């Protein structure tokens, strides 16, 4: 899916890719935002093959995050954003599948990604 969006962005960068609640996002903007999310996910330790919890409301940001995860080779797992667990005394958003506690992304990293996407 990420390759399809990238190809569309190259061919028609200013065409409307998404419309949600009156907000329009071009293919160029969608790809740019997804690339920023992908970099931040990699910086947070997400690697190809990882399962990443997607804990966002239905929004353009959620679609951007999904594209970033898929483009980076990760699997997205839709989650209730209120679910957290405590590991080593720190709250972390669950981003695991099958109980792999070592592969969690800190809640602060998810919050940062969400803020970055909203400001884009």
C-alpha cells in the first residue's frame, strides 16, 4: 500500500488523497507526513517485522501512522488508546503481539509522534 501511495504521489502530488471531516490532504502531504512518522518510529526502535499498536482515534493521523508502519515493514495492530501497561515502573503503550514486553514503544514516543503528525 505504501508503494502505491508513493507512486501516486510521484505522478499526481497535488491530487487529493484523503478527505476527512472537511480536511483535505494531498498525496504529497500524505507521503511527507508518513515519512516523518516512519523516521520517528525507527528512532523509537520499531524495525521491520515488528507489530505496532495503533492507538489513535479515527483520523488522518491514524491513516498516516498506518502508512508509516506498513512502509517500514511493520504490522499495525488497532488498539484502544486507553490501554497501557507498566514495565519497570514506566507506563508504556502496548505495541506487542504475543506478550513480547521487550518490544514496546514508550508512551511518550507515541505522544510525540501524534503531536508531530498533527502539526504537519
